């Protein structure tokens, strides 16, 4: 039996991505085969496709997340037909990922879920919620009543982080480089949308003179010094994303780089950082309309090149999703 999948033989341009027919993978004990209904697009998959990833091996089916139903679980961890999502844990890097009609992943990377959400919406949630939840709670240790700056606020993780922080009782500042997207941030519940002209710290401190309690850096090291300057003494900055593709700090000198008393941490993410009960709670809030997660557009598998081009060019506000075997919207 074979299936449709996107396979990378090496770095390519977005328009070179194609759907192929490949054998359906067989799961060993401790692994689960999922019939994929939808998957979200993520920045790390752009890095892999563009040849920017340092741990890439080819050929490979990309995709660090997927939503669908259990097709086969030899170890008995899940039942056939059970609704699940899978994310991280080496998906799309160490072994074939979710850009396919079927994917085989470790049982430890699978989270059961019960929902009436459409597949495209559910497919948008796993990695986005996992990274946002982990950054906020593992990376920053947020508490109700605090203030949070999200640098890169119209990215999918930025959107999720803002709405999760609001749901947790924080005052949220969030940035966009495009003035036309300020209203989008307001509609998501952001208290203080900020147009990022490179001097966000000054704009934050005009509103909150002492700086924010916590800051989530999703843009990269090129703006990290400014984000640090926006943060209060004993506040924390969590470095999670590299939307700018600027990852490292040349000649890092901590005393000269870090403001006095401001803490810098990082978050890389694992599926275990998002407990199943927390994920189910977030899914229920999305279904109830009280957690306004934003999907930019839904594609078919044959439109994967167009989707990657939009992701690479930074033209999406929120999540890009591929609906496997279903109609695009």
C-alpha cells in the first residue's frame, strides 16, 4: 500500500516541493501510525527545506506536527480510530514527519483529544500551543497580574502566546512591523499593540516605565538587545523563535550585553511540556470561542509550495494549515 507525501531529497525552493507516492510506513511496538487529516506549517520546516537546519538528513518527509486518527498501535497505547495529535519528539527531523497521508511516531509524542473542531482548526493547534504554553510556563514562569511583551506578535506562536497569556490574567504588549496588523492584535485581545520600528523598549517604557515582567522573543538575536531593554529588573526574557533567521550572538559578553538584573533564558520545546489535560482544555476553549486562535489560510497538499512561499516571506498572520485529502478554504 502506498500514500501521498511531500519528500525532501535536499534543500529546495518552495516552488520545487512536490507530492509523491511512497510506501505507507509500518509501526513497531511503542510507535503509532496516524492517518493524517491536517498539519500546520512551522518555521523549523522552512529552515529544513531551505537548507538552514544543522541536523538535517535526507531524504525525509518534513513536518513536526499532525492531527488525525490512530490507524495502528501495535503496543496497545491507543485504539484504532481514536482522535489524536502528534508533535515534536524528532518528527520531521530524526524520522519522517507529518507531511503525508500517514505518519508513524513514538507513542510518547501522541496526545489523545476529543473535539468537534474541524480538522484544519485542530491541525493548527499542536505545535503552536505547545511552543506558546512551554515558553510562557517553562521558559518564563508567568503569573496572573504580570505584564508580557511578545516580540513577533503576528506569528502563529506570537498569536497563541498572546491569547494564552490573556487567558492566564496577564497584561499583554505585542509587536508587529506592519501598522495594518495592529487591529488584528487588538481583536486578539492584546492590551498594547506596538508597531516595531526597532525601538520597542522606548515604546514599552512610555506605557510601563519600569518595563515588563516577562518578554517572549520570537524574532531573533538581531532585536534581542532591545527586548532586554524593555524588561524590568528581575524580569525574564525567553528566547524561543528566529523569525529573522538570526540565531547567534557574535562575541557574546554577558556584562556588556545583559541589562543589570534582567534574566535571559530559552525554550526549545518538547511534547511532554504540554500535558494532555492542558491541551484538551485549550482545545475546548478554542471550540467554545473563548480562545481566539487565528488561522491565516488552509491549503491542499498540492499547494504546499505556495504555502511555504507565504511562510518564508512572512506574509501570514497566524497559522498556515494543510488539509490532507480535504478541501482548502
